[in-house]
C-alpha cells in the first residue's frame, strides 16, 4: 500500500502538461495546451490540457480527467500503478508498508509478473557484470561491439547462465511463485514432474520495457554457434507482453522522439542500443515482428514522422512495403534511409562519428512513395506490362493516405518520376475510390474524420432555461473556481454606520457559504451536496480547500463530477479565446457572476417551492389551518421571488 503522504506528495509535484506531454505532443495555446487526442482518431487537435486547473479534456470524444486519470486511461493502469508511474517520473520515493510474503500474494497477478521480471532482469544483469561465466562469454561479446558499461546498465542488458535450472531456482528461493514464473514465460513447466526449467540459457538478455520502463518480456541472443538453437529467442506473449503493441526502446526514446518530431525505426535490438549510445536517441525497433498498426499508433502519439532505416538488402525492403502502407494509412509521413550494402545502423554508427551518421540519415532520407517508385521502376525498365502494374501498385499506395492534399502532391511527384501523365494517375486513383465507395465499408478516413471535431456552439448567458441541476452545477462551479477570490460589495443602508467605507471586500466562498448556512440550503443533487458539504467543513476550519483538492480526491466520483463542472466553463472560455471574441471573462466581472448565479439559483428554488405549495393547495382535504399556513408561505416566498427577479433585472441592465 502506498502511504497517503506519498500520494499527497505525488499530487503536489505532478504537472499535468508534463505527464501528458510524455505521451502526446502538445502545443501551447494561450494558458492551455492543445494536441491530438490519444483516445480517438483525429486530425485537428481538440485535446486540451489546462495546467492551472490540472485537468485535460477532449472536445472530440469527451474524455476528461486529471494527470493520474490520464495515465490510468492511457496505459490501462490501476490507480496504484498510475501513482507509481508518476512517482517514478518525478523521482518521488514511494513510501509503503514493507512487502511481506503474505502481502505479495495479495498483489495482483500483473503486478507480480512485473515484479518478477524486474527481479530477473536485475539478476541477469549481475550475472553479466560479475559472474565469471557472464563476464567471459557475454560481457566480452558486448564490449567487442563497443557497448559501454553505462549503456549496458541503462538498457539493463544481462546474461542467462547456461544451466537448466538457474534463475528459476533463484526466483523460487526468493519467494516468487511458480505460476508467475510460468505465466511470464521465463520458466517452462517440465511435463512429467513439477519442476521448472529456464527458457533462456547461455544467452545475452535484452529486457523489453513498456512505455513506463517496466520489464514486460525478454529477448535473448545466443552466443555459441550451436546450430539447433535460434539466434534470437523472445519471451512468449503473456498478460503483460503483447508483441504487436510494443516497440523495443520506446521507453528510452519517447522524449527524444517528441523533441526531434521524428522516430527512427530500425530492425534489431543492437541497432537501437548502438544509435542510442551514439547520442541518437529517437530510435525504436519492432523487434522480430513485422510492423503492426498498434505499433504505428504508439509512435503516432509522439510524432507524425517516421524514418525507416534499412540495411541494404532489397528483398528485405520489398517485404516491408505492405507494412509501410499501414503507416501511410495512419496519416503519417514516412521516409526511408537505405544504408550502404553490407551495413546496418549498428555497424554504421560504430564505424562513423555520430554527426556523420546524422548527416548521412538526413541526406539519404527519401520520401517513401518516391523511394518505392524509383526502386520498382528500375526493375520494370523496358517492360510495359510491368510498368502498368507498377502504376497500379503505386496509386494503390497513394490511395491509402487519408489526406487529400498529400495525395495530390504524390500524384504530381510520381507522374514525374514514372514519366506518366498526372491525369492517368488521377484516373487510376479515382477508380480505386469509386470501387471503395461501392463497397461502402472502406471510405477514405478524411470524410469521416473531418466531421468529428466540431467545437460546441458558443453558449449564451440566459436567465432560466436551466434545470435545477444546472443552477446547482453553476453555483458549485463558481464556488470551486473562485472561492478564494474577492469582489467589492456595497453595504446596505441600514448597516452603513458599522463600516468606514461604502463598500467592503467579500470573499466569494464567504458570501456563498454564509447564505447557504443561513438559509439552510442543500442541493438536490446528491453528488453536488457531498462536494459542497466537504467544502463547507473545510471552510468551517477557517481554511479553503486547496486548488486541486477535489480534482485529486480519492473518491473517483467526486473527481469526475468536479472535472465535468470545471471543464464546462473552461470549454466556454476556451471558445472565446479560440474565436478571438472579445468578451469579459468571468473573473473580470466576478461580482456579477456570483450574484446572478446565486439569485438565479434561489429564484429557481423558490419557484419550485411555490409550485409545490400550489399543488398542495389544490389537493382537497386539507385542514383549514394548513391551508392558511400554506398560503402564508406562498406569499412570503412570492415576495422574495419578486425581489430577486427585480434584483436580477437590475444586475443585468447596467
Ligand atoms: Zn478525444
């Protein structure tokens, strides 16, 4: 269990724009940040982050929350997992009660798998760096590849001892459970007895980290020339390791990807590590699988630009063309860099200075479609049939690009490269689209997407179209947003002699809560009441709840309610800002906002009571005395209602 003090420290330290900025590329806009929503597919940013409120909100799909909610939603983490992640991000030491063997049992399975993987990674790393076998076989191999010790430690490289029951035994001895060893794929259950054997033996180990730096699986490279064994062996898929959703190196690369607004995609673990060591850190590898849509989306969270680094093997390049179409389909920009024959990124970076490698990549990077066209054109030289099918294939590739303008640019470009009239390509493109429309299912995405992101129309201040809940929401929102601010209020005539000035400074919270208490008002909405009462109890201690008190509340329902309340107004002011409409903000006219919300609420409440009394009076069978009492109440209320209405009109007509 994480101690409450630690949780508080996390909430005090966390800056939402930084946490979200690790996953989404954000641009500053006014006092907020704007980016592409990671929760739905969009081309126009409608995902907004407010540092001052500590919340995010997507105007496209409606998702909203605080920094911890974001991590939970985005990474599919539990609450404690999200807290731990954010704590790690800010190097906050998590204080928790010691993990005893009994408590370890209680930790959920996922958590146990992560813990075990971390434990094994550490063990393998110590094998590599300090066991005789590890040093002699594996460390020497890595040093030969010019891997520095700091790099080895950073990527947590390790060595699995060449023994059937080495780390399995070690883990069991340290209290890790057999089921978890099998579930992570680290150990294999022997068929005839209950013992475990190690999956990885005599291999250099490359731990595979998820976005948050946790080890989710392992890759192992064999060093002996044993013919039967595969060169690379990977952990099998498990509850925490899904090959198609992971990119090797993403944890170490993500900040650099955002910074460079580009992601280099390479083939192997060692390519990633070598380039990283050379200071080129925006590199990931799809590690063994062909590129999947999930992996592309993972990159797209950080940048729309991918540069694929190929070693000079034409067969390998052609095999990956289909995968590249997937990248284009996601609306991303793809460039290709071809390394000289016999070289891969790993060897190139080892034999050149970092600046030379960067220079090489920059100069060689060719746009994918142009690259593909050139490469295939060479093969079709002098063969008209082959050229015709090439045209079809290239146009097919162009057709998957969601953006119309980009498609047009490519048509122009390819018509030059292939020496084919632009119109021919256009006709071919239209043919493909017509076919797709007939099929119906597979429309170009832009037609769908462009209609999604519509900011809601500007709200207008209206008097009483609101439901009771609407009034309550408005009042509570004002209390939460401006409770500590003050406005000047005129002193009523009969009280004038008590004060020196004609006006006094009133705090919004005091103004509202005084009235709430004086008139013994409760909200109808239960959730609002809960929040209001908590606010009032803090107020009664002579304090006001700190800014993020409710946003970081441990009751998730309160968090959601408050975020909804705060983001509704935030949306409004954001609109004003966006559309450059000159409107006084709420803060500029705080008194007006507070008074009118308060009076509207009361007016609505009284009208409701009046209605109830009228209903009651209509009922037959009331005692005469009761009728008299009800009438009395009615007139009292009516008087107040009239006063309020007059006041409301006065307030709004200056
Ligand atoms: Zn969204």
